[in-house]
C-alpha cells in the first residue's frame, strides 16, 4: 500500500513538473513580437514619408491633412482638419506613439502624453538639415539605425541647381481674401533660394499681410503659390486680379507658378526632385 502511494505521488510530481516547463524559444519570440507592435498617429507630412520609407505604414491609423505623399497615405483616416486636430479621435485610435513637429500645440501634446502615449517631436522641417534631424529621431525611436544612410542618401542631391536670378515672391492665399508673403526664414523662402531664385521678401520675418503697395514695391518677376491656394482663387484669372499685381513684371508677363504645398514647403524625401522641378520653372 505504501509502495503504491509512493508511485502515485511520483507520477503527480512528474505531471506538475511538465506543466511548469519554461516557454519554448518560439513562444518567447512570439511574446517579444507582440511587445514591439506599434499603433502610429503621424501629424506631419515629413514624418509620414519617413514612416512609409521605413515600412511602418501598415501601423499608421491616423494622419494629418497635409500628409498626401506617398499617394497611399491619402487612404489613411484623418486626425482632424487643416487647422486643428481632434484629440478624442487620436486617443480613441489607441496609439502607442504619435509623431509630429514642434509646431504642434503644447496643449495637444500634453493631453496625448497624459494618456501614456509616446510623443516624438522634431523641429518643423524648414530646411533639409531639419529633415535629417527628423530622420534621426524617427529611426532612433524604432532602433532602425541601419535605414538612416538610405534615407539620408535620398535627400542628398547630386548637385545643387545653379542661380536663375529670377526675382520671386511667394504669396499664400490664407482664405477670406487675405494674402500673406513668405519671408526668408520660412520653408518656402528657403526653397526659393535653394532652387536658384531671389526672394524679394527676404527681409520679412515669417509671414506677413501683403498690401497692393508692398506688392508693387516688391515688383517680382514671378509669383509662387501653393497649388490649392491658386485653384481656390479661381486659377490664373483670379490671381491676376490681385490688386497691384498688374503693375508688376510678374503680372504683366502672367508669370505665376503654382506648386504642391508639400513639395515646396515639406522638405520631404523627394526634396531633390522638387528642388529641380522648381528650378526648371524659375528658368522659364
């Protein structure tokens, strides 16, 4: 009887021991893969391009309205309109990380952080150096340093376009008939100069309202606008009706260039192509 009891106790211990065996390496691998899954909200067009290039696009659940490249990005739901973001929509998407520039409102970023969501910000790209810093921040977050050389190579143009000496003025149609000019320290101001043009509003700090008198004084040879603003004003006829433009060389020659906003102000991964395209337009 005692011998039978001993056998039964040994069998029970053996079964318990088998149940408590450590997980296999495959099981551990699956757990690790579960731990590194990301749900991403991107609130800047440059970060969106970088995320697509890193192959993280399948993890993006929301984007900002200016994230339109690559074209597949337009299929991702929006996190708000052009001027504001919907914090409820962002948090309801249950992101693990939100990417955006330092131009985002601190209140928005604080609300996201308070929900225990990672927030990765970088300086709003207004030069190619800022884009390099954004690439570094995003690659570092994912521990994807091996991709940095490839992305940096994409924005390292073989050669810079030569000077065109074309005097240009960037005009932003802000809506409601309000027009603003872009100064030398803006992304569009930098792009004009890098494409070989001369920004006649170089001394302006940021953006400032444009008056008919100032327009005549600037006397640009070409007017540059965001494509969506150009169309919102009714195309070339609407733009040529801007008071004072008829007295400038740009108005007399009907020299108006409309360019996609992300291409002239985003400093994204297709920077070199956009730079060369603008340069060719300035030469015409």
